[in-house]
């Protein structure tokens, strides 16, 4: 069960880390709802999601199902379930919130109520539900915006907290599926004044009861006996009556801290220390790289400039020193006439760089927003919405960078550059996303993004992002290109064969591992959150890690470029991009390892989805880190060639 804790640890840790932002954590736009006695409290239902099995901590599926999927035979409200409005991000990340027939009246206890008349589960439905029980599916309800959960005690610290969701059923000793058809809903309320009550906690204790009965409209219902569980009949019909009880319990928890019990940390110190450790090691490493590089460069530059003055003496005929000639025959200065030669395929590189810059700024801004408390857990899907909006708006940056870089490369196909920048990468991402969705549609999973949402995304893309990108490109082409500090020679220089570790593949493997190392721990948390449908809160750490990753990426790529130039290889542009981007390969490999250790999928669809989404994320990560690597090397190259005298 500790996976949840990992996700949850974030909040407390970030609270520890940025204690000032704690009060801002519940901002904005979420005002408390105050109820009076007998007021109706809405209970909404969200999709069913797979959870980890308690026995072997494995996740068996990544597909979620709509609550009103016909096979479950849950009771519907009399006038049919209605959509509860959600944000775009919430829909994209899988939430499907609908109304329910549960009737909750503030402060009115009910021991037993039947939801609707008896339902008959036919054989295929029973088998479908049995599969879902075997895969540990959880029900996800929301009462007053708060997820319903189960009480849980952390045995190491004896702290009580709430685990989100509660099981659909369980598998008994004889491998028979027991369906939970009775729910004891315990709602904790806080008294905020005379006849003013607020919901501060929702616990559901599900049980299975064979003999429960519907006794007619307006009558309470018969909730049977807990000792007689309802076992799904795999060979015939199963009769199910859904029942529930409500208990209102007073709590001291204030409304402002009601999320705290969902954000529990298991052994926070361990995570904290491992993070600090990796951060310290990485920072130390980068410091060393920087120190070595500065010293070597200083020496190089001093030598080159000294040689220059010797050469001047040469010209005046005072001294013909052979030794200096030999010395000058090595090192990065030799390639000064080629180092600013445009790379092969400048169009593709500039498009990648434009999109990378857009991603870079988007990620940075999102994390900062989250850190400032604008993306509270009570605002469902706010993270996704903010990411999409920011990415759209930053289309301008993407266009600008792409155009300006392309112009500096001396590119001439400016129309293609303008068109490809907003279309190529988002197109690839959208197409992949669409394909993966087809699989979900085929499975009738609620995780499938509705077609209308797809259209909305396409609309946002074409109406806002593309024009902004065009505007950016226009601005980029209007500005002068970056002038190289030294002239480019007419004839390209021969490149001598390089040593093993400077060849493309070994260098990518070597360089890529460091940025990956910087985010490794954080990645583990994020993956836990992503695949277990939890919300991620640890933005303090994420912010730190993003910074460390940028520094590491820049430092190792600069080192590689320095060695490349020293070995007289001037094709540094693509090499810098790919070497830094190679950390995405590690991210993908890590996802596969994670699959082996934590997940065991029964269905092909789950595998396709998992691998598909991992590939998509790795691809975006490739562009992001590649861009960081490229621009740091670009700045480095301009800097060092700007500081030597070239005749
Ligand atoms: C946790 O809950 C149990 C009962 O479920 C109770 O006995 C115990 O005192 C609680 N612990 C704390 C720290 O509140
Ligand atoms: C409802 O039931 C709970 C648990 O049995 C009890 O503690 C509480 O006082 C009851 N509330 C009301 C309003 O009767």
C-alpha cells in the first residue's frame, strides 16, 4: 500500500519545504459549502479505476470504466445520470463525474436504504464484474468535492488517514468473486456555527450482503446480513440489491485542513534524504565539471592568444618556432572556420528547438504555479487545464525560437519552417493520443476522451496555438539572426576519426544518464501518481528537480561539445541535441522496468496503453532535454569562440 503514501508524501514534504505556501494550498476558487440540517448533500460518482492488489502490490490494468457501464448494473437516478461540469484537464486525465441516486440529508442518520429495485446480472455481466474484482477495481465517489475513501492506519507511525476509493468487491479463498452491494457511508462534519455544517471527511465501508431487499418506494429497505456475502454466479443470473446507510459523525477537523488526511506520508524522512542525496551528488558533479572546464578553457584561451602574438612575431621574421606550430595543430581553435557551419537538416532541428522551448517554458511555469498553490487538489484537473492553456499561449515562443534559429542557420525554406513548427510535434502527439484512444473506445472504457473534447482540443490548437505560433515566427524572422563571432570557411574541414566514447551512441549513453539521474527519484513518484490515478502534490521537490535537471543537462552537454571540438569534430549541433535528449531513452527504459516490477497486465489493451503513453512522454522529454542541451552548448560555443582572436 505504500505507493499511495509516496504520492501523498509530496504534500507534507512540500509543506515542510515551502511552509509559507501551505495556507495558499487551498486556493483559489474553492469556497466552503455550508449546509443546514436536512439540506441535501450531493454524492457524485466518478469512474472505476484499477488499484494495486494488497497481496502482491501489482497493478493489473490501466483502463478505467464509467460508473454507469451497463455491466455493473448500478442504480441510476430517476431522471437519468447527469454530467457534473468538469475542467478540460479533469476530462483529459480521466475524470467522468456523474450524478447518483444516493440521498444524503445533512445530520440525518439512516441505517439502511435500498437504492433501487433488484437488478439481475446475467452471465456475461457477472463475468465482466468478476474480472474487474479480480483486477482490484475501486469505486470513486465524491461528496462535496471530497473523494470517498477508506480508513487506513500506517502501522509504522500509527497515524490514521484516508485512502482514496474503496473496492468493488473481493476474491474469497475459493477464488469466488464477492460483490460489495452495501455501503456504510460515514460523513464527518464540522460545526461552523449554529445550524452551519461543513463536510470534512468521507469514509465508505463496503460490505457484501446476499439477502438485502428493496421493500418499495419510500420504504427504508432490508439490508440483510453481513455474514451472508453475495457471490457472483458465473453460470447464471445473480440478483443484486444495492443498499446503503449514512452516518454523520462530528469531527474537529476544520474545513481548511480537510484534505490533510488524504495526504499522508509513509516514512517521509527516507524520501527526503534520498532526494537530498541525489541532489547534492548531482550539484557536486556539475560544480566539478564546471570547474574543470573553466580551468581548461582558460588555459586554452591564454595559449591560443599567446600563440597569436608569437605568430605575429613569426610574420615579422624574428622567430620561427616549430614547437608552437605543432601546439596550434590541435584543440578546438582549429575548427573555428567550421564550428558555425549550419547543421545538416536545419529545418527539422529548428522545429524541434522551437517546440522544445515551448515545452521548457510551459513546464517551468506550470511547476511555479503549482508551487504557489494555484493548483490545489480540490480543484480537480487544474494541473492538466493549466498545462494545456500555457502550452497553447506559449505557441508564440515556439514560433519565435524556431524562426530565429532557422534564420541563424541560414535556412531558406521559411514557409515550411512557419508551417511545421506548430503542426509537426503537436500533430505527432495528437495522432498518438488519438490512436491510443481508439483502443479505449474499443474497450468501452471511460478513460477514452470523448469525441467532443477531442474537437475542443483541436479547436484550441488551430484557433489559438497555430496563429500565435505564426505570429512568433513572423517576429523571429523579422529579427536579425545571431551572428557567429568567427567567419565560416568556404571549404569544410576533414574530420579525423574520433575515439570510441565520442562516437554518437556511446556519447549519448554517457551524457543521457546524468539528467536522468537528477530526476530519477521524482520520476518514480510521478509514475506512481500517474498510473494509480492519484494527484501529484510534491511541487516543491519537482521545482528543485527541474532546476537540477536543467543544470545537469547543460553541464554534461557542454562537456561533450568541448571534447568533440577538441577532437576537431565540428558537427556539434545535432550531437548536443541528441546526447542531452538521450536521457529520454533512460526514462523509457525506466518505464519498462517499472512495468516489470509493479505492473502485471492481463490485457493487450493495457500493454498498448502503457507502452504508448510511456513512449509519448519519453518523446516529449527527448525534445525538452535536447533543447536544453542544444542551447547551453550554443551559448558555450559562441562564448569560447568569441573570446579567442582569429586572424
Ligand atoms: C486510529 O484509529 C483507531 C481505530 O480505528 C484508534 O483506535 C486510534 O486511536 C486512532 N489513532 C490515532 C492516532 O488517532
Ligand atoms: C449518527 O450515527 C453516528 C454513529 O452511530 C453517531 O455517532 C451520531 O451521533 C449519529 N448522528 C445523529 C445526528 O444522530
